[in-house]
């Protein structure tokens, strides 16, 4: 008879740079089956019910080392070294949070309180965090980052992207990315978050810095380059210059696009083959058509609309047009201070026109698409063994029971970390 496995200790030494506040056991050869899964989201439409979720009932997943090696019905599961009984609960891929801003210091409680009392949100609030971040030590910034990574992990997030953007000097942007790169491979250079207060009277000089000396210092730590293409931040021409310079350094584009108003961000993202256009709140028909006919994912960030009382993105419009949609937290201290993907799933279902199935797909497989990854966001052979176990019989409970801590277990790279 197979033995029942116990949670792995988070203190084991085999850690990779893509850890999310945890450690990774890279041992191969040992197999574990998670069996008696009431409903399993695989995100493979060739499995189970044939839906985009590839939902398999009374399912099992076999893990070897850090990978999934088998998925199917419990009755057909192969013999393994270890066995975990899911007790009829639901399992889905670990959430893929493809948009966050976690390297920062300071607090903006007063700003939030004022906004909830009637003051509108503008991009200028970022300057408050810039001052605090510049004043913080490396140790303080890293402690803050790992705190929020632990929060996210306990809510089922196993893959995350994070950005710079709160330093806005060569030294501070580079150190933010260096700190982030110790915890994830999905690091984004966002020197173009806003025009630095130091260059308020000369935005062109700041763009030159972002595309020159700052880019040179930051590129070694990053995979992506991003820009806030918005009134009060960077216009279309500036954004194009920044993204083009980043691409010349080997960084792939992402764009903060069309959050606060209509603008060129989405069109620019599609033109430059950006992996994602993020926010997508104010879209013309031409913007939707461009997204539907390109490879750029529309990443929706409902936490920002919740926290600013802004207009909700119309996910239904995008999905009906055939656009690939991702859901992420946008965790940041100013406009979306949540690390909870389940909360964002519930918001998307309640206020953005998504079905529970669509929201869960967008928070897992959609996030993987936004990072152009095929090894996460799904539970099929060859994918990383990143799994979230819910204390519920179905993934639908994420929207059905909003605010309830349903995540009762998390495996990352084959190791049970929660």
C-alpha cells in the first residue's frame, strides 16, 4: 500500500531563483499521487468534460520531482511511492499573477482613506511611494517583498511577475530589480512608471535616462520592459521609444494601457507584440479588434477598480470578441493593495461579466499566456507541479464564497508548501 505523504518543510535548502517565498525540492525519482480529487481543473480541453478547463471529476494527479507526469481519473491512477487523499476537494493549477508591483516601501493609507471620502485617483500618488522606496534599505525592501509573497502563496499563487518603478533613479531601479530577481524569473523593468520628480520640468531628459543609462543598469536583471502609457505619465511616442529601446536590449514589452482614459497604449502593445496590455479599461472597437487579431493578452486588474471606485473593464466584451484575457492582482500600495487572486476572481465574476470558469482560466492559464509560459497554469504532463487545493468541492466556490479563505493546500514545484 502507498504511504500517505506529509507536507514538506519550507526549510529545505534546494531553492531556485523562481521561488515564491518557499523552497523547492528538485529530487527526481520519487512519485506522489494526489487522489480522490472531487474536481480537477487541468486547463486541457482534450481532457475530462472537454471545456477550456478540461475538468476531470473523481480525479488524480501524479507528481514526479517538480513536474506533473500523469493526470486522469482516480480509478486509473498508476502506483506511486506516496499518496495524498484530497478528500473530494477541488484542485486547480496554482494561480499565475502576471502583474504586480511588490518592491516598495511606505504606506498610503491616508491617500486611500481620502479617495474613499471623495478624492479622485491620479497617477501622481506614485510619488509618495517613490520617496519612501528611495529611503529604504535593501533589507527593508526585500523583507517587504517576501512578506507579500508569503501572503500570495497562502492564497494559491505559485507564479508571479513583479516590477520596478518606485525608485526612478538608475541606482534605485537596478536594486529593485536585483532584489526581485532573487525571487522570480518574471522581472519587469518599469523605469517608465511616471516621470521622475527629479525631471518634472524636463520629461524628455527622463525618457533619455530610461532608454539609456538606466536601461543599461537594469536590463541584466529583467525579462520584460513596461511603460505606463497614460495621460500624466508617458504619451504614445515616449512609450514607443522606451519599449523599442528595451526590446533592443533583449527585454520583451508589456504595457500599462488604457487604464484611466482612451489612448494609444493597446494599439502600441499589439503593434510591438507585447505579451500583455494591462488594465484595458477604456477601449475602442478598434482596440478590441487589435487584441482579438494579435497575440497580446488583455490582462485585467479588478483590484484597481475596486480600490479606486473606477469603471470596471468589460471582460465580457473582450471574451466575446475572442480576446485572450488574464486576471491578476496589480498588487501595489496605491491603487490595488491586495495579493489575493481569489478576491480578483470573485470581482471579475461579480462585476466584469465573467463566468466562474472563465475567471479561473484567466487567473491560471491566462496568466501563463500573459507571461508566454507553457510550463505553468495547467496540470498536464510536463507542466510544473504547481497545485492549489481548495477546501471546497469545486473551483466555482472561489466566486461563490468571496472573501472566505478556501485555499487549504499549495504545492509548488512538487513540494507541499502550504
